[in-house]
C-alpha cells in the first residue's frame, strides 16, 4: 500500500474516532427528559380510568370529551393512559366528542367546558353509561344547568378532570357529576416527598373527589 493510501486510512480512522467521541459525550451529558411532566399526565389518565371503571363496571359504555389529537400533547398522554387502563375491562368507547381545532384555544387539560356544551353533551348521550371529560367541568352555578337538574335521574354519570375544584360543589349537590380529578387541596399529601412511582406522583399533586369529599 502506498504511503498516500496509508495516510488516507489513518485520517478516516481519526475522523471516525472523533465522531464516536462526540456522540458519546452528547448522550452522557445531555439533560434527561423531565419524568414529572411525562408521568403526571399518564397518572391523571389512569386515575380517570379507575373512576370510570367504578362508574360503569365491566363492559360499560362511555363517551369521551377531549381535544382533537395533537392539539395538546399533555392531554394526548392522559387519553392514551386512560385507554390502556380500561382495555382490560372491555369498556366500550361509544363516541369521542372532540373539540374542533378552531375552538381549541379556549380548552386544555382540565379546562374549558362551558355550561352550554355540558348540557348539549348530557342530553345527546343520555343512553351511555358515563361521560368522561378531559376538558373540565362547567361552573356549578351556571343557569344553563337548571334544566338538567329536572332530568338528572336519566342522565349518564360524569367523571372529569378539572383544574377548578371550587366550581364543582353544586355539581355534586345536584348529582350532575360522580367523580372528579382535581389539584390537591388536602395536605399533607400522602406518600413520600420525592415520588418514585406514578401513583405516588399523582397522590402528591392531585386527588379524587366525590360527593362525600369535604371540599375546601
């Protein structure tokens, strides 16, 4: 082999070595993905699923209320975890009532549900076992809910994730909601200060409320 060819091989070898070293440094020094952001939304979805399972039982039928896929990565995580959890219970999702993208700016995980939309959904899906809202609940004092109270015995159960627990007292009193996932308001939170599991993470930052839960 000529001296020139040997030099070329040496140069190529050095370039590969430098590239390999650079890749190694990148993967050993880059910051890991934030596990809290990823896991907490999965935990919320699983908690919603657990309450839904209690509400409708094995083989029950439900309707989901959420944003269109891709509008909110956090909400997409919740929904995927929810579906994974109910799968073993053969719960049927009869319909997914999605919020159109042109209105999505008003909605988000645990927020956006108006009294008008809530009434429409409840009247439209009276024959389903439960309505599961990923986009919050209306204000319990909303005048538009008045007519629902007259037919509440014929309405589906409601399980929801809401960031506004102060607005749901009346919904429980009027039996328009069965359970809700809300930001934690009872302290100290159960479990360790540094959560290691998804359930511990949920318990630290969120909680389930039902009709018999003492609200703040």
